[in-house]
C-alpha cells in the first residue's frame, strides 16, 4: 500500500458522529446534553489519535474543548461575526486572498484533518466548482510585488501529493515568487501525512519553504508528531508554531510554558500567540488582552528570548498583524 493510501485510510477513522464519540469518551447523559448536534454547516471532525488523547468522562479537557461542538456555539454576542478578519473583502480571486504587502494567501483546499471549533474561516464560502488554480496563478504572475505565497485553506496538506506537486510546479515557475509558507495543523492529527512522497516534493522545490504549524496544547505533541516534523526539519526547512489563546485550553502559565518548552526542545520556534478572532459561536473561548499580556510576560521571564511567542491580533483592514506589546498594557487598561 502506498503511503498516501495509508494516511487516506487513517483519515477515514476520524470521528464525525457525536453519539459515537460520546460513547467512546464514556460521557454521561447529562454531559451529552451539553454537546451540539446540529452544526451541519461545520460538523465535528476529529482524528482518532486526538480523540485517544482526551480524558474520558469529562467535558473539561483541552483537546475535547477545541474539537467537540458544545451548546455554547449557539451564543452570538455583539462583535462576533461570520468573517471577523475581513477575508471576504481581501478576496482577489476565488481562491486568493491578498491582505498584506509582499505576500498573498492561497486557499489551497477547503478540507482539514480536523475541525477546530474556533476557526475564523468556518463560514468561508469556498470555491467548489473548480479545482484548478489558473485564475489565482495568473493573478500571482501579474503582481510582481508578491514574493511569498501562504498555502492555507483549509489545510494544504489535505491535498494529495499529486495535486500538491502540480501546484508547487506552477508556483516554482513564477520568477518573482521567492518563498512558500505552509500553514498546517494536519501533522498533529495525522502525522503519517508527512510521507516519503511529500518529503521528496519538498526537498526538490527550488523556492524557500517555511512551515508554520498550529498547535495549542502540549498534549497535541507526541513522539510520532515530532518524528514527522523532524523529517521536514532535516531538509533545512524552518518550522515555526502559531497558537490561539483559548479559554480552558491554554490560558494558564503552566500549559503555555510546557507547550513552548516542548516546541523549542524540538527546534520549533513559537511564533505567534493569537488572540481569538471573534467568529460567531466562539465567544466561550475568548481570553482578554490583559490576560494574554500576563501570560507572555511569564513566558519571557521563564524562557530564552526565542522561546516566547509574540502576542498578536488580526484586525480587519490593518496592513499586518497587530503585535500587542507588554508596555501597551497600561493603555489597554485605561
Ligand atoms: S485546521 Fe486550521 S483551517 Fe482547519 S479548522 Fe482548524 S483552524 Fe480552521
């Protein structure tokens, strides 16, 4: 069996039915009543290996909270919207977003290995009528200011190696394009995705590649995940990590310190700690800026300079991510 067949087969083992997961996790009927059944617009999708990391008989688990829909998703406070980061207004082509100078984001696919309940792109009207990128590639070729393409989605590693090869070959032919950045969460759910064929594709690509992982809790990291990521690192590809600050998941000093230590021990640099993007149904995850600053201050006092991420917020219409500095805390509190 090819390695691609193996990870496709693993993907089919994902939990997509709440009743099956609730039984697996031995949840009581009272706990089951707090789960949200009717999110057909953004259904549960949870890889088996992540489900196996959830502590049973409780809803108070950082992995469960991130991936299992709960009734709090029905709460829609003011300031929470369908498109909190202004993706729609930056849509230059059906699958190309252009917000910031020098780089643009390619929506390589709508598919992910898992569905994160706080995902700011969960309402995005992905283009589904065409799987080719001709319009987007033409737009990138026509704009010589674009030096970097962020391969996102969805998750770009949801594409098959054949599709990825075809896309990478097209991007390699654009002379002003210097860097490709993969934004992915796939390896923490299905590390087998980093297979021989993908490694071959990455190792022969002529432009600089950068990997940015999305990991929020130290329990998402294990030897299999690190082994897979190390295969990428051994190609000389920088591997960074961005996290989202989430209530009940990673909003305490011990968890964030453990996460950053696990990352830097593996040579993965913590890059951003994002404040929550206020997408509808995610209010129960929100942590304040002040608390975010306290956590970053703690990390800076306990880690080497490279070991603490920057606290960041995406504000629609701004020319880049807004970095929240500790010395701005006083003004935040006024
Ligand atoms: S993997 Fe990324 S794009 Fe996919 S649901 Fe999670 S946060 Fe959203």
